[in-house]
């Protein structure tokens, strides 16, 4: 079903423009904002989607293109009871966590607790949703990391489970992993996405796909922009799976999992068909590919980069292929989410204009 959906979407594909500084989509103006004041979407039993992205999900909030929303999210670390058993002080657990675990019964097929969906009124299938990540706050002084039997990249090497609580110093922005080991923090949301194509149904939150979702891309920190293809009216954006940091690969299946609040600006670009998510950081352009097969995911990310260089930097296909080889980093995003991820990173400073 997914392969067929991808092929159908490919027929509609046209590249998205990602330009430095002011971002536009193929030189067409974005829709103007209707917002008067920033809005806030708190994580409550009524405002989360537990384990799924779905084109028929009911929006919990509707905003307009250009609006800014601050969104509160949960971690994947578990209930208050579980966290306290693992040594977390009750006072350090955000107060909204337990009500969601106790009251939300509509769960699955995945395990991520995502805040949303948020509808952007002007978004329709065939548009592109620009998500500007303006700010990310760490909401707890701890992170968790864990693995379980049959999971992760080396399931047979570790046929048991273990969880580790890792203190976070939010002033120094360091994780105290163990005596003598301190990890710099770079908070980002492991899962940011919109609804998949209607024909896909209610899909598992774990594997990333053309809707984005559980991309686990550590480049998507505050100050970056994500571009998502729109498949459903309103786009239906969801976010969660907060990470205080992560290594590329995420090999044991979890990162520095924690509670985050993010501030996002949403901009709709009309009639700008995009097949796979793309991103822009202050220093680079990023294309992505996802597939159960690592080679296929890599080919998707590389082809997307070549397409970007041809359509947006006016290179020939031959030159785009060669530039990707000599200047673009092709990195493994993650290896553990059912569909693995690869992202290609093109530095901006190689272009004189």
C-alpha cells in the first residue's frame, strides 16, 4: 500500500524552493497571517494523538498561515509511576504527564504521544507546509534512555531491557551521562509531521514517511525550518517525542528522551507539490529519504538533493550529481524506526549567491 501511495504522489511531484534568508516557495508569496497574538496548545488528554498520524483525525486547534503557536509535549519515558520507580523525583515530572496516561484510552498503533493535530486553515492537498522552529524549551531536569529485547539495531546482542535516567543541567546545557561523561544538549523533536495521504489510513507513529513523523533528525533544532507536503485539508500537524540530544543512528532505539515545549510558525505555500520532507538550517539545505531498506532510503535522499540543486540552484543534472559527491554529506538519520532514515546536507557557504 505504501509503495503504491508513493508512486501516486510522485506523479504530482514538483520541487520546493528553499532559499536562504527569506524563504519562498517557487517565488510564489505565502499566505498572509490572520493572527493577532501567539497561541498556546497545552498537552492534555483532549489534545494528544497517542501513536498515530491520520488524515481523518479531528483537529484540536485551528490557526492560519503565518500564525505562531507554542506547543507543549510529552516524552516517551512513561507514566509517573514508572518514572518514580526508576528514580525520578515526583517534583521533577511535569504535572500534565499523569493525567494523559490515566485518561487517554484511544491508543496506537504506535507508542508516541503527540500533541495535535493542529489544523492550518488554508492548507490543502498539494500545498507545502513550512514549519519554522522558533524556540525549544527543556521542561524537565532529566532524560531517559532505554532498550528492550528484540528492539534496537543490535537486538540479539542485548536480549533484555534496561533503562537509564540521565540528569540534565539546563543552565550549562549538559547531560550528565555518567561520571566523567557529559553530553552537550541540542534539543529537538523526534517526531514532527502532518497527516499522511488519506488512502494510507491511520498509520503507526513509529516509521517516518512522506508525511515526516518520527524522523529523529537531530539537525531540526531551534532556528531551522521543516517543509512538509500537505496531504489532507488543514495539514493536521502533530509534534512530540522530545529529545535533549541524540547521536545519528539512534542505535538502541531511544535518544535523550525528555519533555519539550516548542514555538512554531506555520506558513502555507499553495500548489507547491513536494514528495518528501526537506529542511533548511542557518548553514545548510537538507533533503531526506525513508525506507525499510537503507540503500533505498539513501537513494531517495540523494535524488532529492540532486533535484534540489537542479531546480533551485540551476545546475545541470550531471553537475548536481558531482556536487553532491564532492560537497554534500550523506548521513544516517536513524536505523531503528521500521523505516530507516538518511539525510543529505548541502552547505550554504559553497554558493556565492
